[in-house]
C-alpha cells in the first residue's frame, strides 16, 4: 500500500469565519450544556425527500436508553418514540435525551478479538487529579513529563516557523499569504506526503468522529454496532480520563483510536513545548486506559503546518486530515454548526447531501469529518446523515481510515506493530517510546526497530521537497521509514 499524496493548492473551501465559528461554538457550548442554551432562530429549508430516504433505513434501527448516569425530565424514547428526534427538533437548546450505558464493561486482562498482538487491558482507570493536567486547558510545559517528551524532538530539524495569530486566515494575513510555503493546511489546503487525506478506492468513506468521548458517544456506538460499521475516533485527552469506559468500548468494539490533543487548541498557535504537551498527555491518557499507544493524530480544526507535522511525526504520530476534493470542496460535514446555533438541522442536512453528490464524483475515496461531542451531532449521524450515505445509489462503503488505507490493525498501535522498521522516532536507550515521561521506554513494538531504507527517503524527498528540506537529512530518513512502517 502506498501513501496517497493529495497536494491541494486551492482556495479554502470553508471560509476562515467557519473556523472561528467552530471554535466559538465549542466555547459557548460544553459537552453537557445543550439543554440550557437558548434556541437559535433560523430559516428552515425543506429537505423532505432526502429526509424520507434517510429515515427509511434509520427508522428500523433504534437503541434503548439504559444508562442511569444522566437522565432528563423529557426522555428521548418517551418524546419521540425512537432513539433520535425528528430533524426539526435537533437544534441549539433542544431538550436533552437520556444517555446510554456502555454496551460492555471490560475487566483487566481482556484483549480485543478482532486482531492479534494487542496488550491485555490494564487495570480499570481511576482518576487522580494530581496525575493529570487541568482538563480542557493547555498543560504546563515545565512538568517533568513534558521535559522528557521534548527529547523525542532531538535530532529532528523542527522548522523555525512562528506561531500563527489564532489559527485562522483572516486574523493572520501575513502567514496566510505564505501558507503554501509553510504547509499551512488551514489557508489553501496544502498537504504533504506524510499526511493521510483520503481513502484510495472510489466510493470508500473514511468514517471518523472527533472530540469525544462524550455523553452521547454510546448512542453512536450502539448504532454502529447494529450495522457492523467501524470508525476512527479522534479522542481528546481531557475527555478520555473523564469517560475511560467509553474509550475502552470504542477500542474493544473494533474502532480505531487516534490522538486529538489534550484541550483541542489550534496547534499552529502554540509553542513547540505546548504542542508536545498537548500530544504527549493525550497519548499517555490513551495508553493508560487501553494499554496501547496510537500512531496517528488529527489536528483540531485541521490546523497543521510543517512545524506541527514535524513535531507530530517525531513523536510517532502520523497526521490524518479530512479530504478536500480537487475542486476545493471540504469533506467536513459542518455538523458542529447545529449546536453552535449557526444553521438549522435541515440546512445542515442540505449541506450534507451536497457533500454526497461531490463524493460520488470523486475518483478516489475520501475521509469525512463528523463529531460525537454534541447530542445534536450524534442524533444527526444516527438518524439522518449515516443512513443517507448508506442509502445512496450506489451506496458508499463506510470504513475506519486505517482500514480504508489497508493499514492492519496491528500497525495502528505501537505495541502490536509487526513492521520491522517501526518505530524509528527518537526512542529511549532501551528501545521504546517514553509515553509516561519517566525516562524509560514503556511502549515497544513487537519487532526490532533498527531497519533503514534509503529508497524510502529518496521517494519521500521527491514527493515533498518543501518538508524534506526543512527537516534535514537525518530526520528525512527517520520520517520516511516511519511512514513506510505503517503499511
């Protein structure tokens, strides 16, 4: 399998205002505040035909609300008779439904059944506040853990790029004008050969959800389980330690787990130390809960440049971004605009159907962005958008991003990786990755990590000369071997 190169130097499909609104939506509405917000007034667009098509599948797929952790005076099942409300009811300020319990709780020592080589689950996670940074805030960069993780950057020529103003184009015209040179995806969609941005096969939908685990993630998991669909979950470290059993359920059910930072910032706005802290603490949270260390990451808001790339890759995390078509269409569903009060659910669904049309015209597969952070985004997914994708003619094949790129499950995590050239990042002297920041390698692959490949370096150099020249010769060899090791 060869890494797909998707270099796009076109106008930004979604305006910088959309990025600003996304950020403001998350600030305005936390994962539990939808019931207390004031409903937004907006114009309703008729999508009756499309809605009926989606409901033809979704209507027969319901889940039972069983969790006693969070309840509402107006439970979903009593009000709507199904596991999701009518589309017109999905809005900012909608009454909260009942959250659902995880389908299974897993004891220490349990192992996944869908692939071999995984470490047994560790002892169930117990939160101790002194062990972790404050949730949803930038971690302290002076901690001993961050200082140890900074050593992973040794030997890598991290590009000397100044942080952006706020991660958006409108606020930073100077960097926006230089976006292609610095590899800034946010402004212009520039990617590098080290980015995973699509699925190779036409009609393949790289299914992903960002920002959880959250209160209604379990509803999404129940829906996916009924249809035997797997996805990639890009998880936030602060929320992993809040809902460890949901993270375990995602992983043990066969979904891929990937890093999505500790507090969901625009990474290009941060210092090198802050980026390392955001990635390192999330990597540790996942390792502590699952016993496995992911080898991929997604930057919040897709906000990545060559400096963020180099730091991520030095820490053993390959960037995954959602697709932009050759014409510049972003495969962000913009589902987050509903809880942000920016569009109605009907308007959002119209946007989604436009995305389906563009997807059907692609000669490759694609990676789609959705979110499980909000109740509204989960209800839209299980009730309308995913059924619409499955009911499309011809239907799309929904797969996790690693699977759609033919990456074995084993190679999605350090501890189960079977490729002899992985990992090649700057590990500890005992041959592992120091995920817990104590100076020893606690995450080790199953095989030797001493292989090299000059052919890979030459291939990468030709594919992405900008990033190659900024990383330097040693980094280039290490980086290309690392990427090749995934396949």
